[in-house]
């Protein structure tokens, strides 16, 4: 088991990609913190799946858009497991609207969750990791955060993920060599967000993928585990999109 007894915090892990990431770490023997914002029942379900898979788990409530709750998340993690070895910043939201309909509050809400909450989580994790000999941080960006992949109608989300990408590279320099910091940049993935798309929007994304389909959460989870297992990779942005960002021939 690659992560036997490693303590892993996965934000936003009561469903979607976070759920699959948490369970995948459980299969590798990790002690997983299942973070949820409001649905304890969903979180407990993931917690049980992690245990069935062979790991240990605890559910801890925290809304990552509130700094004090992020700090509480890490305090509770240390009380329960004594340390943090791996942080996966997975929590994220989007509020797709045409540009002139995007309010300041919309932009603030998206950045508060997707970037500022991630920033605070990284700070708290680094404080702990520096005391215990190091660790791994994997941030969730998006192909929409790549400089050539901005999306009209979703610019608050794209901008927040671009911030995650730049921050990841900068943080990797700041905390080396003991802590490795990387990010994943998934393409369109079969999650709750996908359920909000129209049939035509979904078909368009599938056509644009070189695999002819959406990515699956389990595929994203395997990329996260790969980065968490590597000691020689830091400051990298791993694109997992089935060729979606390659563009046309």
C-alpha cells in the first residue's frame, strides 16, 4: 500500500471527484479526512467507503470559503490523526453567467472558495508539514485556467483556476525541498457540474475530447495519487482531459 498510515486531507470530498480521491487513498491504506460543507450523510457514506476499501477515515465539517473554518479543519485533523502528510485541495464552485451579468458578489464567492480557501488550506498544511518533515500538496485547477482556454460565460471560474495554477508554481518554490506542490487540470468530467449542462453542451464537450467522452472521477483520482506518490515532481500542472485542450486539427 503506497500510502499506508499517511494522513490525507481532501477538501470537498463528500461527492464527485473528491469522493473518488478519498476512496482511492483508502484503498492504499491512508487515513483520510473527508471534508464536507453541509451534507453529513454524504460525508459519512464516503467515510464508510474509505474504511471498506482498507483505510481509516473521519468526516470533518468546514466551509472552505471561511478562513476560520479551514483553520478548524486542520486543528481537528491534528487532534484526530496527529499530522497532515498530504493535502488535496478539491473543493470548488462555478457560477456560469454572461460577462455583464456577473456581479461583484459572484466573483467574490467563486474566488473565496476556489482560490482564497485553497490559499488558507495551504498555509495551514504547510505549518504542520514543516514541523513533521514535509509532505505533498495537490491543488485542483482546470483546463479553463490555462492561458489559452478561457471560456466566455464562465470567466470567474476560469480566472480563479488561473490563479490556482500560478499560485501552485510559486508555492512550490517557496516550500521546497521538503514539500512538493503540484496541481491537476481536469477537462470536462462526469460530476455534479456536468448535470447542469444541456444535451448540446455535453455533446459539444464530448466531440472536442480526443477520447470522445468526458473524463471519469476515478481517472482524476489516479492522477492525484500519482502526484502524491512522487518525490521528484513539484511545481507541475498535470492536464487530464483526454486531449480536450489540444484544439482542432
